[in-house]
C-alpha cells in the first residue's frame, strides 16, 4: 500500500520530529516501502549549512542515519528556493 513515503523535514528542528519520523519508518517497514526525506533550503548560507551542497550532504547523512536507526531504505531530496518560507508548500508538492 505505501511503497514510497515522502517525509518533509526541517533540519533546524529535527528534535521535534521524532514521532513523525518513527511513524513513517513504521509504515515503511510494515509495507516494505522506502522513505524519501525532503528539505527545502535557500541558496544563501543558513543555520544548517553554508551552501546548498553542504545542506544536501547534511540531509543525505540524516536520511542514512534514519534508515540505519529504523531499518528501512531511505533517500534524500533537497530543493532550493529563493524564499523557502513563502514557497514551502509549492516546493514540497513539486518534490
């Protein structure tokens, strides 16, 4: 039923996502699915990384660690937006 699960994440506030991350992992295990973590960043330096490439590497590391922790296959998709706050919903839907 759930083959591919997209989980939007805010890498600045990962600590508040434990319940959502565990729920997605549980569904992926139950249905033998995969999880793709999606995050949106701007081209400007931010709190998580100094550029989009470093942000993408941080997200890939996060996805790998989540997969290892929960025993599921994971991936990571980074989207770049000039204004992530204003474009968040549209950018996530496009992902």
